[in-house]
């Protein structure tokens, strides 16, 4: 009798109808749709936090270097006067090592750093004048095979997890993608040298998303042919890192909490259509697409001349990512900066460009409170 009763109960049991199943699927789909943006936002928050940690470690490396040497590393070992011709071609008399090269030992990258001082002179005072080119230790860094062997070292602490700067590192015969390995300034803006042919080495540089700040220009106004108001404006906003110059803590008159040391960089892009010849060539790009240039960690600092309104400077735009300004792919248009005291702050792309320029200057006397 018990078995018969159980049989009758089972006989009337039924499963989900098609309508019920579709309702359940719709509910699950809605929940996933609601959760996905939150998950993506959480992931980006984690990536931005990791990026900030990278920049914090970079700031600590800078302070440890200063504590050990009583000065900051140079912006780049390149001519202060881009037009100097004394002693022949000045480009053959400098190493072109940028700030990050000097900080490698303080970032647990001593093995990567070792070939640099072992093969060349690293004291910036040796390069105040170009010399006659007879010193075998005062050649461009790519002249030394041992150095070339380490420039392709990937340093994860110098890469922003939100970006994909390594997307441009295409080994082989590609002719449309290259890496900047040195950036300096001229009266008209930034220029650089890439690692594509016919340079001595080809595509053997790994990337960075962080570079030092040069202030308005890499070099003094008298080297750039500037006079009058332009000259005064140029020299007013001297940054922490400059060509053939190693500043010291005493030079930061504005205070270390008000002086930008490093910022995020993404490189340069083709326009959205991929046409490098268009007026907007090398400007815009989505993450990992249409990228023409990334920066190598041997690069010099970023000059911020374009921010001055006297030269037509304009505020940042979230989509305006170029090789001559700080930029990032973080959501909300946020860009991380490391200050000279080691603190990391996130500033929006809509921040007044003059305020950022004032923060880039180490002794301009214009302490901005609008970005605290």
C-alpha cells in the first residue's frame, strides 16, 4: 500500500513549462547584465590600484636614489643644446640614457642595470660639453652589445595593467610600428628617435607606461632660441628631470608635495581610420589598436610645453592620447602622477592645464591648490 501511494504521487509530478524556463533565463540574463558592469568596474579599480602601486614603488626608488647620491637622476643624457655642433655630431657624444635606467638598481633590477655603468660613463657632469668623441665610454647606449642584450628586458613594474603598451613591440620586418627610446624638446615640440631601421639596433626595446616630467621644456630657453616672454615662460617651469642635468632636493623650491616627478604615458597612435598621413595622425587610439609608438624604459622625460596657453595649449581630452603628453587608458579619464615626495595622485583629464604645468615646475612659485 505504501508503494502504491508513492506511485500515485510520482504520477502527478511535472517539470518546468517552456514559458517558466524562458522567464528564468530572462531573469538570469538580466542579473548578469546588471552584474557585468560592476565586475568590469571592480576589475578596472583593481588595475588602477596596481598602477598606483607601481608608481608608488617608482617614487620610493627615486627617493632612495636621492638618499644615496644626494641628487636626482638626470632626465636624459642628451645635448642641452639640440643644435650644438662643437666637436662634430653631438648625437655621437651622449649615452641617451633616461631617468629610469638610473633607478633600476632601486627597483630590484640590478642585473638589468649592470651593463650600463660597466660600459659607459653615467655621471651627467661628464656630458656638459659634447667633447671630441674620442672617449669610448661616451657613446650612445645602443653602441654597446652588452647593453643591447638587456634593453629587451620586460619590467612588469613599469607597465600599467590597464594599457597594452607592448602591443607595438612587433619584432621582425614591420615598418609601421616602432618605439621611442629618447625624447627631447624643441621650440616646436617633442621629437624622438625610434628603434626601427636604419638605426643600429632594431626593435629590441621593452616598454614603459611611466616617464619623468621635464616641466615646460627639457632644456633652457637660450638653447631653444627663445627670447622675451617665451623665454621667461620656458625657464619658469623647469621640471625635475632635464637634459644633461641632475637636480637636487634643494632645487624643489615649490615643495616636494607640489612637484610632479612621473606621469603615465601611452605613446602615439594613428588616427581612428589608421591613416598616419591625416592631420590627426598619431593622436587617437583604442587600447591595443592603431598604436604607432610606445615608449621604451630607456626614454627621456616628457616636456609639457603644449600646456602653456601662450603656445596654444589645450586641456586634456580622454581620447587625445599622444606621444608628447601624459595620458592613460583608465576609466573616467584619470591619469596617475607620482610627486617628488613619493605620493601618487590621480588627476582627471579635465584638470586645468595651467594647474598641471604649475605642478610640473619645481621652482615657479605657483603652488596650485586646485588638484589637492
